[in-house]
């Protein structure tokens, strides 16, 4: 039974590596898109740091779960005789689980890094300081973590309660969205809600075990392991649950913003969703009017929005996505002819494609492909 948290730590670490690699590649592609589209980020170093932290929130979440479960394994296997320096590190880590889940939920549902409230992480910083003080006063021994007089025991209880509160918040938001925008969430709501509900039950088990009945703690760890294995399987098999949820909840957020008028940042997020996830640019017949209909605005509003807020025309906006997709095919499918790539990318003219490709990438399509041979 002591191996349950160890196996959970291994699965969490694999998920951490997977999310780390995926996020790095995604951010690299986004930067290339901005570069090739001749757009400017206009971000300060602080804004860039916040954006990076937001994007890597999933990887940090699984890293935190890895540290937490590895600490539990050491505790149950009496390993603190050899890893004394790790004692207590799981307490501030526990307080970061809820905020990181919040960021991950925001990212999955089309939220923005600019809306991050740093107050979410204040408790974990405070608890880190408290654990440091406790270590200073109790450096000569490793206290019994289950003893009610141990200050760490109280902090652990508060930590699992904080995770439970965040999970309750997620369920509440999903319920509200389902009531207001039931049609928009028809494909992803039920399975994703089941997943969130299961996560809620797992956090409830940890709360009960930590505060009232510690023998249930390993059972709670087992339920957490099952959750992590499920997430690992979903990632490994690239099932459509998470992409569908991202697509539908992003549209829900956009609908909410439309109730208050055109929200610039929400419209940008929705545009990104339509182009990157739904890949509307692959349709060579895509027009300004078609795209405007997906945003529930008229073509004049969309044209003005693209020029005013993104500094780009509709034609250049769609072409930059098509060129990036064409470059990806040139790199990943060496046997595919350039003519087929042109039409697969949404272009209907060979000459215009070659001119635009040369302008954006500085080389011809064939020379670009030769770089990866």
C-alpha cells in the first residue's frame, strides 16, 4: 500500500514532462506565427513572465503533485531518516495545488493570463515562511505529522480544504455555464463535468482523511492515482475531450463578453480559437463575412477590429495561418507534393503562395523543405 503514492509520483512526473514539452512547442509555434506575421508582442518583461507562468500552469500542477506524493511516500516508508531536508516541503506545495488548478481551468476554458490575481498564491508563500520557522524550532527531530498538536497538522488540514474549495468553485462555474449556455456545451459538458466531479470527490476524501480519519488517507491516494492514470491515458491517446472543452468553453466566455458589448481581449481569444483549433483558414472560400458570422458581429466590425487592434488586414490575417500550416506540412510530410500542400493549406493560387512564402520565411518552399532533410 505504501507504493501507491510512489506510483502516483511517477505518473505525475510523466505528466509533468508531457505538459512541459507540449507547452514549449506550442509557445514556440505561437512566437513563430507572430514573427512571420510581422506583428509585435508589445509585452513588458513582467507581462511575458506572467504569460509564461500561465501557459506552464499545467506542467507546474503535475510537478507539484509529484513533489507532494513523493513526500507522502517518504513519510509512510520512514524515509525521513535519510531525507530530513525534505520534511515539511509538501505543506506549501499543497497550498499551490488549488491556485494551479485554477490557472489550468482558466487556460482550458479560454481565460487570459492578464486576469491572474497574484493573491491566489499568497497563502502558499505565507505557509512557506511558517514551515521555515517550524523547521528552525524543531530542527533536532522529525515530529509526528499526525499529531494534532503539531502545527504542520493544522496547516495540512487548511491546505486540503483550500483544494476542496477550488474544486467546488469549478463545479459551480460549470453548472452556471450549463444553465446559461447549454447548447454550446452539449458535446463536452457531461464527460468533463464527470471528470471534475471525480476530482471533487478525491479532494473530499483527502479533507475527511486529514481532518477526521487518517486511515482513509491511503485510499484517498489510491483515488488520486486513478485520476492521474485517467488523465495520462487521455493525453496518451489524444482523445477529444479536452480539445472539445477548450473549444466550447472559449465560445461560452466569448458569449458572456458579448452580453456586455465587444470585449477586445475575449474577441482575440475567440479568433485564436477559430483559427488554431477549428482551422477555418483551411477553407479556401473563407471570407471576412464568414469569419464575422462565427464571432456574431458584422463584417465591417471585424475589418475594423483586425485593423485597429491587431494591425493587420483580413487577407494577411488568414494567410499567416495558412503559411504556418504549409510550413508545418513541408517539414513533417516530405513525400507530399508542394502543389498538394498549397491546396491543403487553403491557398488557391500557386504563384501567390510562392510569393507570400518567400516574403514570410525568406526562402522558397522547396529550399525551406530542404533544410529538414
